[in-house]
C-alpha cells in the first residue's frame, strides 16, 4: 500500500515508521464506506401487520379514512380526525419490526445507510436504523396545530391525543403527520441524498404517488439500482433497475446476495 497517498486522503500525519494515526485511519475508512440509500413504502411494514395505503384493502381505499387524513378534517372535524390517528397509533404500538427492517439496520455495521420512508411508523428506528427521513411524518410524534414544524416531540403511542390537549405554544396538539393538503417539507433533502447514493434500493412502494414516485429518476444512471416489490414495475426496468418481484423480506435476502457480487 502507498502510505503517502493514504496520508493525503486522510488529512493526517505519517509517523516515522509510516503508520497512520488510528483516528485518521478511521476517518479514511468512513470515507470509503458505500452509501446505500433505501426508499421504503407500506409494503415493508405490511409484513409486520400494518395496512398498505393503496394496495388491496389499503387505508386509502376507504374514502372516509382519506377524508379523516386531510387538513379539512383536522380543522373542521378535529375530534374524528384525532380518533382516526389514535386508532392508527395504537395499532402501531401492537406490531414489531420484521426481518426486512432488521436486515436494513444491520447494514449500518459496515456501510453508510440512509432510509427515506413514505411510512409514518417507527419500525425502521425500532429495528436499529439511525438515519431515517420520514417524508410524511411520524405517528410516534405530535406537534402544534398552528405550525406543523414547531413543538414537535415524542408522544406515547398508547396515549390518545384529545381535543383540548395543548402543544407547548398553547395551540391544539395534533399528530406529526403530513395530511392530505399539506406540503412534504423534506423532498429536496431526500432528492439530494438519492442523487448521491452509491447504491439505491426501492422496497414496498407502488411508485404511483408523486412527488415520492419521482425518486427513481434521481438515482445516478451508473450506480446499482434495485426495486423489491411483488407488483409490476415497468418504469423501473426502463431505468436500469433490477427487479426482485417478491416480498420485502425475501427481496432483501436476494439484494444482500447480489450486493456481495458488486
């Protein structure tokens, strides 16, 4: 090995015997880790027992539930809206991360891993993932009704949010969720991450809902790209994605085997 080049990359100093200081060598190892970016949807959490959104019997096939997940319901039928989310929050408290969640988290031992999720559950975090971007909010948190980005805090899933419960700014407490009719704040950050990924993996999303569906277009054309979903994914094939047409857990096993060959 050319230790002088290693020194230049690490920004450190070379001792007389050409050994690199441990701290600087560790920095170099971090620099050479591959950045694996996952985009996950409801399909990965379905294996834990949570409903999908637009699949068969999905949440958004029920028009009343679509309404209750909207800003119209939040401001005009607040109690019904909160009851709907209290039901979803309680359901989340009753399920556990599955093997697919855990396999993603395990990759952090050797690689830089970012999870961008359309899901509002906390199963990635509970499985051990430490860098998770929630596009649509989190059921395990609450915020201010006056401003969704303020007074955000963790809130026990088994504790109902009631009309009259106050955020720290004195406004009504609400779920920290991007309702229908609200803007997805983290899109630009997520797009930037996808565009810089060394490996991009899409799991359990129909890719029918924009703006998140557009993420597949931002991965660099030269990086390995995979999609794991039992459905048809013609648009991904046209963009050079390898499609594992199966469940999240089985697809992750196939991805890990393919990853070894990269």
